């Protein structure tokens, strides 16, 4: 925890009249600082963080990323891919609908 923030919290705790409440607040501050220290330690070690998050499946995770990147590149280069054809047809249909709607609105506005 930043020194300035810690000082502000301590000065706010000093203003508390009740000794029991002050003790509880000081214990809570100590717990927050301890948790913050642990979080900082975990974030500082990226390799351990990846292992903890991926639960030992780091290599498999990286392989999946490589596979997905290869598939995306392969599909981008393939002019006859089903997805590319489908997306092209969908785009043309949407544009046809937009042009038709604009024409109908223009005709209605002009009064034709």
C-alpha cells in the first residue's frame, strides 16, 4: 500500500474515539496490507501466475492459441472457404436491404 494512503488511513483511525473500534480498524488495515503484499508478489512472477491460472495446462493453452492463429490465417487466405462465402452473401443481402429501404423511403418522401 502506498505510504501516503497508509498515512491517511492511520490518521483517520486516530480520530476514532472507541478503543475497540480502533483496534478492529488497525487489524483490518494489517490484513489489507498483507493481502496486498501477496497480490504484488503473485503479479511480479508472471510464470507462476500463468501456471496458477491455467492449472498446469500452459503448454496446451499456448498450442491452442497457435492453432487458432493458423486457422485464422488459413481461412483468410482461402478464397473458397464456407465462412468467407457465407459472410459475403450476408453482406450483399444486408446492403440490398439497406438500398431497398432507402429507395422506398425516398420514393415515399418524393411522393412517387
